[in-house]
C-alpha cells in the first residue's frame, strides 16, 4: 500500500477505486463507527491511517457509504477501540416537514449537542420554542414563560404535551441569566422535547 513519512508518523493510503487498488495488491480497510455526516452506524472505508510516533495511537480518515461522503476522523487506542472522533455523529436531524427556519435553528441545536456544547444547545432549544409560538400566532417581545404557556394552552393542549413542554422552563433558565452550565442529560432532554413538539405541530398528518 502507498506509504508516506509525515514527520509525526508513517501514513498509509487506501485508494477507493478498485481498478487502482487491485493491481497493486491493496486490500481495502474498514472500521465500524457512527458516521459524522449522516449519524448512522456504518462499516466505513478507511482512506488513510497514520500511526503517531509519540504514543503509537492510530489516526484514521474514513468515509461512510452515505450520500454526503464527508470524512470522519477517528483515533484508536488499545484493542483498536475508538477513543476520539470528529465530527461526532449527529444523532438528531430536522424533518423536511418543519418550516425551513425552524429546521435551521434545530440543526444548530443538534450540532451543539453533538459537539458537547450543552448550554448552547439548551439556549437554542428555548429560542426554538419561542419562535414556534410566534409562528403559531403569539406576538413578539414576551417572556419565555409566556411562550411556553401559549404553546401548551393554544397549540398542543393535551396533558402529556403540556407536562413535557413545561419541563423546558427549568432547563437552561439559570444559564440564561447567570454563569451556569447545562448538563448533557438536560440538553438531551430539551432537544428531545423540542423534537416531539415540532413533529406534533408540523409532521402529524392533518387527515
């Protein structure tokens, strides 16, 4: 296989093209990982690997079979266990049935969550709820609690929706006014609730 000395270690390259790889006796390399582009588990193709001289850890540049074909970089440790990945697989994705601007905001929240920016994720979730309330008929310039009440009183009025959406009032509230940080569990909860809210308003069939 083609090799190159990169200074920090020896790099190996694995061509994707079969016509190029086969005559040179290059065996394709694969590794299981959650794709940083589509978020799905994949047995992805390794394009290049580099073993660092300093700690002998291996860095892999990989691609999934999804349409994005964007690379995911992995670092493996003992037993080929993945110890680092960038970009992290995005678990949450906006629906095409949602209004475009809400989908864009949601994707920002999902990207923040995937990057470990949990306070930022919660703040965008709160913004999403307020923007949705205004889009559904409320007026601008009110308090966050007013928008929560509008959603639960005028848009999604069934009890389970009310109980779930009201939980967002406390998530990120301290971080919104003081120096405080939102936990991973709370940011995930906020994003999950927002997902159900948007699906219930915009994705359920009308009849």
